[in-house]
């Protein structure tokens, strides 16, 4: 028996499913086999949903990374159901982590799923002085095994050719005897029932089995025997990539490397892209050529001071401000940010940051794995909140969601933050980072202290360090940037239209006056900043963009920037929070963030105003010292209560 008979006999398109542990390269295979791009990253949790595409006459499905077929996690349960309905499975195995990955391979073999094994990253295995005997592995598994290097395409054509040879693997004899207890079930479902899968047991109307521990122990012995038999040394010691990976998780060398990486990221995104590139695209191209041309053309047909002229080419014009911000400011900054993030992802550095920051994350009631959603939040908070599903407990998901919504600016907002901070200077950059980080640590510490439950210890796979491939980095950067601009375009036009209508009808002035006690009295900002907060209810990034054109002193601009960074998340993120956490908790999170944003913004405003009266030259360092002292007190008191 090979590929399912009914699919072959009826000449139906086959359902081919990619299955493997996290971070083994499934999405790269998907791109190589279908030509369709998937977000390919070198850290766990990239694929959080199924992606399907035409694969010749058949269909190829990319699944989230899973360590087994079970209902232990939502991802594993979804992968299990895809495997049960698959005609062929391509099991992607990381040859560097063979002892780990073929545990799933043997489970697929016991389940009787027609499959082929794609043995990936054989080049990295050789760099470590090891090789794998693919022929011996094929003999032991009973299915085709193809050595590949997915990122270069090596072996992928051979994999495509051998798909027709897909067949069920060799089942453990003892397991095969146990499967006979369920003659009315298919082999895969019978295996899952034996292993105690409650979902399948309920679905088939039988009691869950109690043999999981025995089956897993026997499977682990088979894995160890096989891996020992097929792996052999080539006489080389651990390569530079291995040593570098160890250095980056050693605090003595890893912390300086992390600081240097953050500094380099700021220089690239905050200085080069935010100042040099944007200075040309926004100032020269858009401000010097595009906007004057638009106004000149429109002036031939209508009065620019009339309502329609104001809507099209005024301060918030659809054809002026909206287009300039999107393509002159936002596009280069988002592209620059994604370029850096893609390089960090593909190098294998992000999981090492998780290891390095595990202790710091513990102060937030999280473990180091939570750094992945937090870092992803700088790309898209909506996506990051979805990826909090990878966290082990509901408590951690709740904390991570709140911190993402409160303190992490997405790439859109970060673009404007970088532009504003770049114009204010390095001192404001340091104070901004310290403030946001302190608020994150302070709020996280309080949540970790008062929410019930304990932090789950960190368990994460470390991929091999590697040089990012320029083609993948550029493809990913372009795909993400284009996707963002495509999504942001109608929202920015809608926001610009709303602001223009408010300005034309005079409603903007009325709202500004109504908000004066809050903006001018508490935040000590000009009254015009009210419209930035109004648009912030739609999208924080649009609100942040709105303060650029308002005449303000540097300290006022800084206060507005901090407040809008902490402001309520965009509509898309809010809806995802409601979906993930429920409406009641979602509303609580939204209102809490609104209150905290104005509370912290006002405290910062009065703090800098107080220190400015003492010594204008020492405003920034005195504010920084006060923030650090407050954070130290919060953490110390929380830890004392926890130990007490």
C-alpha cells in the first residue's frame, strides 16, 4: 500500500501535507515546491495557521510546527487532523537535531501515513563534522529519505520526483499488536486512541487508552538506536557557527553582543533610514516635487481653500499628507525595520535572545520564549498577539497580550517614532527606551505578582547560527513591506479624510476645546494635539504621524510621543484581543490601557516640567534617574511580597 487508493483510482487531486517540528524549514519547502512565498524565519512559531497552494495537479498544505500528533496543544491538534485527512505527508526533519525530530517520524510511521522524509540542513550537519547515512535511515524507517538543503534548493527536485514512492513506514511490532484491539478504527486513529488522545477517543466513541508512556518509551529507544546508527563523524570539530551560538547565550559575551546589536539596529533604522533615506524620500521627492506638482495641477480645476481643495490637498489632504506619509516616510522606514528583523530571524539569533532574556522575562511573569511575540510585536502587534498562543499557560498569554497592547509600537508606529526621535537627538532616544522599558517591566511585574499561577520554565529549540541568505531576506522584507503598505493605504486615506472633514466642518476645533483639560491641563501639550489622539483611536501610528506637523517644543513632542506609544491599540489589534481573550476581558484591557496611557503621559509631562524649572540642562538625566528609581522600588516591593 502506498498513496491512498481512492485518491489514485478516482484520479482526484492529492492532499500533500508538510509536517515537522518547529523551525525545520517547512515553509521553505512550501515556497520551493509551489513558488508561493510564506513568512520563512529561523525561529519557532512562524507558521501559526495553515497555508494551502496548488502543487501541480495536487494541493500542498503547510502546517504549524508540532512535536507530535496529539491534543496537547492547539497546533498539535490541528496538525493531527490534517495528517488524518492527508493522502501524502512530507515529513521535514532537521538533520542537526535528528534525535529530536525523528520521534515524530516514527509516530507517523506507526500511524501508517504514506510519507516521504525530507532530511534538511545536511550542509549544517557537515559543518559540525557529522554526516547522516540517508540510505540506512530509509531502510530503518521503511519510507523514502531524501537529503536536502532547502534554502539553496539542493535535493528539492529529487524530493518532488520521489513523492510517488510515498508509503507507510515500518510500525513497531509491539504497537502493531496493540492496534489490533481497535479493528473498526483506521491505523492512525487507533494509534492516537492508544496514546490517550481524548479528542479522537470522543470522536470515535471509545475510552482513551493508557499505553502512551509505554509507547513513547519504546519509540524513544527506536529513535536513539536509529540516530546512533545513521550518524557518523567526519573528523571535524564544532565549527564557528556552533561556537558563536554558545557565545551568544553566555551572559559574559551575549549581553555585550545584544547591546551592540541594539545599537547597530538603531544606527541602521533610526539614523540611516529615519534620517538619511527619509530626508530624501519625504523632504526632496515628496515635499520638493510631488506635493507642489499635485497642488499645481489641482489649482487649475478648483479652489484649494475650498472644502474640496482642503480635503484633497490641505494639511491632511488625501493626495498630499496621506500619500507623503505612506510612501515618503512610512515605506522606507518599514522596509528598513523589516530588513533588520529578517536578518535577525534568519541568522538564528532571536531564540538566543530568548535564552539570554529569560531572567528578565521572569520579572514580567513570563519566560524567555515570550520575547518572540514581543519582538514580533515591533512588526505587527496584531500578529504578535496571535502568536501568544505558543506560550505555555493562559496566565502568560494574558500578560503578554496586555504588554504588547500597552508598550510595544508596531512597525507602522515605530516608523514615525524613529523619525521623531531621530530629529530630537540621542538623549531623547535613550530616555524614550528607558521609559517604555520601565513601564513594561513595572506593569509586567505587577501583573506577574497578582495574577494567579506560576511562570512555566523555558523550553526552546536553538537553531544553528547561519549567515542570512540575501535572497530570502530581501524577499521577506519586500513581502512584509508591500503587505503592510497594501493594508495601510485605505486606512491612511480614511484617516486623512476624517481629519479633513473634521477640519472643514469646524468639529476639530470643538473637540480640541473639549479635550483641553486633558491635553493642555494634564499633558501640558498644545490644544491641536487633540486631533492626534482622536485619530489614535483608529490607529496609534496615524495618531503619532499627526503630531509631526504640530509646532511643539522638544519636551512636549517627547511627552506626546510617549503617550501615543502607550495609547490604545489599533482596531485590528483590538478585535484580535476580543477574539483571543473574550469581550469582557478585551474591554477591560482596552479601558485599562487608555487610562494608563494618559496617566503615564501626564506624569512624564509634570516630571520633565518640574526638572526643567530646576535645571534645563539636566532635565533628561534627572528624569531618567527618577524613572529608574521608581522601577527599582516597584520590582523590589513586588519581589518582597512574593517571597514573603
